[in-house]
C-alpha cells in the first residue's frame, strides 16, 4: 500500500489532515468525545489521546476524562475539527461537576421515562 | 462508482448533508471517497439550538454510512448526463 504524499493529504477524504489535532467525535449513540487524533484507518477506526466525554444536559455540561480510547469505526458518525480560538460552546452554558451532570442526566432520563409510561397509559384514548 | 464520480464533480459546491441522527450540516464539499465519506468545510449546523456542541466545528469528516440525504444545489444536477452515465454503467461499460 502506498501512502498519500503530503500534498495529497489535504485534498483527500482521509483523516490524515486531522492527525494530532483536537477533535470532536460524534458517536452513533449520541455520545460526544473530545481528544487528540493519533491514529486511524480506512474504516474510521480511530485512536484518541486524552479523550473525554462531553455530557450536555440542557444548559449544563461536563467533560468527563476517559484516557486513551480506541473507537471502532462503525460507531463514528462525524469527526469535527475544533476551532481553538473560538468558544467551544454557547456562552449561556455552564460547566458543572461530574456528580452534578450525572444527577441532571438521571432527572432527564426519569422525566422521559415518565413521559413514555404516561403515553402508554393514554394509548386507549387513540389520540394523534 | 457512478455516485462516487458524481460527487467528485460536486466538490467545491455548497451542499447540505442530513444524517441518520437528524443532524443537518451545510457546508462546502471538500472531498468524497469510495465509501462516500464526505469532508465539509465552513460548516454550519442547520438547527444550532439542538446541537450546541457543533458550534466551534468548521471542518468535518462524515462517515458515509450515517448519511441519509445530500441536498444538492439545483445547478448541480444534470439529469441528462446522469441518465446517460447510468445506462452506460448498466451495460457494463
């Protein structure tokens, strides 16, 4: 296999131009990972160094450190280059601790579960 | 390879890529490959409110397998040409 020359890299669809940069990786289950891309292949399998998961609940967010991650390509939705000089998130969002974001996540999950059971109970009414 | 060649001709044009998770991204088509993976530049998310984490992403790589639609510029579609190419492909030429 031949390697793309340096001039081809920036014109190709490979992830080579993203190597050693800080990236946002969106996964199929909706998770958002941040980290530095160290390796990849044609399936978009990727190695992220210093990876962390960004959990967002409403206007709250938290970056949970994970370490070195190998991501299986089939789970990748999108890989985005982060502009470092720009604000990463809208200014109205506040950073909270891991315990607080976990609590907020739990509340959100319970609310959506409740909505689901309510809908199930109301099904006999045949709305829509 | 028909759609690969087709998308290659669209490089440099402004497209909107809608993903299977309902995220829609508009940007300039930078490149495509054989899997129809797509690279976009100067991207902006159509529904910014719903996807705040995408705010500072300007360039991105999208895995071909998660794409639902690619919305093209109207002048990007030459039906006549596509039609001919399809027949040629079907004949095995």
